[in-house]
């Protein structure tokens, strides 16, 4: 889950000078944007899980190399 406060601050900066309709609050825009990003993020994550684990046929040699590289950083 995204940190709504951080996203709101980012949106405040990015939307500076842009007129927002009166019927929309910054909080509503922040929440809608966060939900949009989270929906996209979870789909992206699921796709990457399939790729990483080779669609249910994991290449454990390749994964072991990735684990070792990640632990070095």
C-alpha cells in the first residue's frame, strides 16, 4: 500500500499551477491516484512473478544467481 501522505505531497508539487475542479478535493484525487497505481502495480507484480518463476517451471540455477547478486547489494 502506498503512503498516501507521500503521494499527496508529490501530487501537490506536480499539480502546482494546474486548476483542479472545485468538486474534487486533493484527498479524493490522492486516493483515486493511489488506487490506480496500486491496481496497476499488483498486475505488474503478478506478471513479474510469472516471469521470475518461469510460469511454474522455475530455473533454480538462475534464481540462485539472482539471490546471490541481491544479497551482495
